[in-house]
């Protein structure tokens, strides 16, 4: 039994029509029938139920089809790895991240990546929606927050921390923010994400955790928009250090509660790398993972202009 026979069998199992497979391959239908009959003889089992009107896989055929498909996929992956070892990583890397993270963290790094890996094309999907990586053909993603759950491989890229931020102009004209509970007297700028819109959690130096209700009449799904609104003096917001670290250092934004750790969900938050499988990880994915680990060792501090140091 050779891979050509396995490939022909998988084509027939997918189309369930000898004539259509023969037409697609440019061969005689009788040769397709002979090959399948010989395969059944070699295996000692019937792979297809055949009548004059239709064809279906037997139970043995379905089992063999699953295994044969897996063998062909593994063989193709091995061939691709061998080809890439010869010419270096290549192909289209389909990558996703949130809109803000993609714009502020990933985009400034791409010129260097492309200079190093010119044969790797990039298809970037920046969205705040949760995607089905397998259905959408995503090779690699970056997601933020608590440890993601699910069937994907998850690896921590860097830890994150959130801050309540407000502009000096806003704080000068608003009720004082001495304690987290004082936020009840302010119209906050809110994420539209579930869990961010009704309460922020604070943990003090002693480890005491409190949940503070928040409300406001301005909300956005994109952290970039909230940062702009905060800088404009529209109110306080909860934003990540990798986005507002430079603003806090420069004094263009102020954290009224620097002694507290703040979160809308859990306190162990990070930027996470996600990809569908560890087996036969394509080199184009591996080099991007290694590149990001080298360039983003910790939460980056972005400048207000949008170009950053990491």
C-alpha cells in the first residue's frame, strides 16, 4: 500500500463517486474501481457499500478514512518541514489579536520581523471578538486577561497590570478620589466587555479585596478609544499598563490608587499566546513565537505617539 493509493481512497471517501474522482484526476474510472477493490482485498475488509444508485462508507471504511487522512496530513507536514529546513520559514501566517494590542504592540514590531523573515507573509486579524481558531484558520493569537480556557495551547507572553487612570484636568475639577469607594461619585469610562461594566476589584497592600460598583454613560469596546477619552478629561477608566504606562510616567495620566492592584476580573492577568496544536507546529508559527518572546519580555511601555519600546 502506497500514499498514492491512500490519497485516491481519501478522494473517493470524500466524493463517494468513482467517476467524479476519475475526472478530477484525469484517469479512467475503471482504474479507480480497480485500485479500491485491490485495497479492500489487501485489507481484507469492505470499505464501501456500493449499489447502482449510491455509495457509502462502511464502518471499517470510516475508521480507515480517519486514519488514512491523519497519515497523509502528517506526511505532508513532514514534507513541509523538510522544505522549510532547506529554504527557511515560509508561507502565510494568519495571526489575531485585539484591536488595541495589534495596533500598539504588534504593528511597530512587524518591520523587524519582516526584515528577518521575508518569506513569511502575514494576514492580521485584529478584533475584540473571540474567534474559532480552527474554523477561521488562525495560526497564532494573542489574547489578554486571565488564563484562557479551551482546547488551544496557551502560553504566557508577559504579565499585565491594570490601573485606574484619569487626566490631571479631570481630577482638578472632579470630586476627590481618595479611596476606591469614591468612584461611586464619578461617571466612569467603561469597556463594553462583560465583567468590565459594573464593578472594578481592588486589592490593597494587605491583600484585602473589595469590589467597587462603577457606572458611566460613555463606553467603548476598544481600549484605544477609552485612552483617548481619558486623556480628553472625560472621566476615569480602567486600562492596562502596556497601553498607559508611558502616560502615567509622563504625568499626562494619573493613577489615584497606586497602592492598589485593580482588575475587572482576576488579578493574575497576562498577554497569552494561543495556537491550535503543538504537533508539527509550522516553522512560520515557531519563529513568530520566538520573535515575540525575545522582543516582548515584559509589559511594554508605549509612548503616546504609538511607537513603543518593549
